[in-house]
C-alpha cells in the first residue's frame, strides 16, 4: 500500500503550501506590487519561459502541481507547455517549460514556483550520478535531517526518486529503494520509511550486541541492520553481532552499517594497512594518478574503500558471507565513482549527499517571453523565445 501524504487533501506540503491566500506573504514584494500595478492598468496574458544555468534532470511535477492548484483557486486559466518529460536531461539555458496565463494571476507565483523546481532538478541530477556510478548497489535516501523543513524534504525525496528512475531506465541501476521517512516513502513505492537504529540507541543499550538484541526483540519482522562504529570496534562488534544472530546471518537477513566518521580509521586499519587491503582486493584502484580527495575515499579515514573491503574480508573469513554491508557517511557522486573504481562490495548506501553541494546552482529563472501574444524578452535572453510564435 502506498503511503498517503499528511495534508487533508492528500497532497504533499510542497504541493499544498503556500495556499493562494498565503502567496503575497511568501513572494518577493516587487511581484506583489507588479500585480497591483497590472490590476490598475489592465491585465494581459503573458508567457513565461523557465530555465536553469546548469544541466539538470527535469523534475517539475511537485512545482507544477502546486502552481496548477493555486491558479485553480484563483479561478485563473493556465496553459503549461512542457519541453521535457519528467526525468529528461535538460541542458544549461534550455527552456524547461512555458507557462501562459493572466499576468495578474501569475506574477506573484514566480518566487515560489522557482523555489520548488530549481533545487529538485539539481538534486535529481546528483542522485542520477550517484546511482549510475554504482548500478548494482541499492541506495537509501537519508537526507531528511539535512533539509530546511518538511517541504524541502519532500522535494529532495521526490528528486531522488526521479534521478533514480532515470538511472534505472538508462543503465539498469537498482537505484534508490526507499528513504528514511514515512511521509515520502510513497515516492519509492514503499509503505513506510526504512532504517533501523541511530547511534543514540547504541549508547543507550551500552553495547552494540545489546542494541541489536533490543531491536530484534521489538521488531523481529524487520531485517536487522546494525551500526557497528559507536565504540570504534567495527570488526569485533560486527563479528559479535553475527555470532549472536547466526541464523539471520546465514539467511541474509542481517546487515552491518559502517558510518565511521572521518576523524579516524576503522578498527584494524591505518594508511599503510589500507594500501595493503586495496592492493590485495582492487589493485587497479591504486594505479595511475589519484587526487587527494580520491585517495582519501580509497585509503583514508572514515568509510573508505579499504574499510569496506577490510570488513567484507573479516565477514567472509568467519563464514558470514551472506551478511550485508551498508555504508554511509559522506557519500556523494565523487565518492561513489571512487567506490566503483575500487569495486567496493557495498550492498546498500545510505546517503543525503544528493542534496545540492553548491546552492547557487539550484537557482531557476523565469522570464516573460510574450506579452499579449507578442514575443518580447529582455536583451540577452532571446534564446528563450519559442521558434514558432
């Protein structure tokens, strides 16, 4: 069963807020003053072209649903001409869509519409990049804590689903299989959010094994994925959990999550030993030039490729070859590409890094390209004019 959104009319907050009555309080003041001027001197139909200054994946559904809802509430007609299908590649400066309607009705909606389409389209692009780098790895969207409120969380989750779908279609990727909250789980075809335990539960339980026991006693029907970095004993605690739950381990219903922060190596590794691990399991990853960032992802502190291979080797050596490895902590498109080079044996990646790294890249822009049916746009933006009037 697909989870429903929490607002009364079944729409997500990103589609339902702000309402038509709330728009003047949330839009740029110059748009409100423009509406008042046009109301005084005479309304005309206008056409807006919407574009972005960098390549993106077209991710407009939530923004358009909001816009159509507000225009309907105003009793104003709206014509939408989409230049792309959801999930399509859009080049820098290419018009994404054209919006035609009353100048009075549309002018105040520009600010909020651009908020909803820009960041989502960039995030979808980033999600596609990560998933494409590791097509055989499942991804879990865990970005919610890094979002600026519930509306952004919905936009980011939806963006992850759009980028994931594009990668599934183009390269056969597994992609994002779910996310961490119930409210947006429906974007991934899930009945609810996924995830097991935070570090706080390990601290409460007093040991990694005890936290696993508590979780399993409370949720015996849920696959058991256990954090193992709290005490800095990633390997010892991994093996202890496997020995405590051997039946789950043999059945492939047990997983361990590596979330070691970048301030230290995982248990049993240092720089020299990390080189040795990769030279054994993925020697090609160390051949040729590697940037400082790439080397850190390969043999550095935190959840490196060497750390993942080191953990996999320990599991396999002790007969726990079916236990899954879930990796988190700083996964971005660049880190995923390094993991691909190292053939890192990751079953699932938990990430919030499909969020835009450079917020200025998320700025969508809209320009009017026709007034009362007559093509006209400010100098320098002629590329937005439609080829046919």
